[in-house]
C-alpha cells in the first residue's frame, strides 16, 4: 500500500465539506492525515482500535472545533 491522497467528505453543522486527506503507511500500521484550517490533524488507531488524534501545537494557528474532530472520526469509522 502506497501513501495516497484523497478528499474526505464530512458532514458538519448541517453541510458537507471536503477535507484534503492522506493515507500514510508506517510499516504494518497507518495514519490518516487530514488538513483542517491549514493545520494537519493525524488520526491513528490505538491498542484498543479507537482513533487517537495527534495535533502538533506549534503548527496550530487556529482553534480546531472538537465537534469537527468527532465528525471526522465518525467518517473514518465508516471507512
């Protein structure tokens, strides 16, 4: 599996938005990076198969809405 770019459709606040995303493989595991408000949010599975959210605070220019992050996780669960 190679790293792949795609658009992630997320319904948030009653409208559907497309967020640029990328599937990144690390050995036997993977991470999904989603660009939101010019910040990259990384999602990876933890040991219990739940999504772990990773955000670099130094690259975060604006506040990310927790409800938006939860909406993205719901879409990732459906994939």
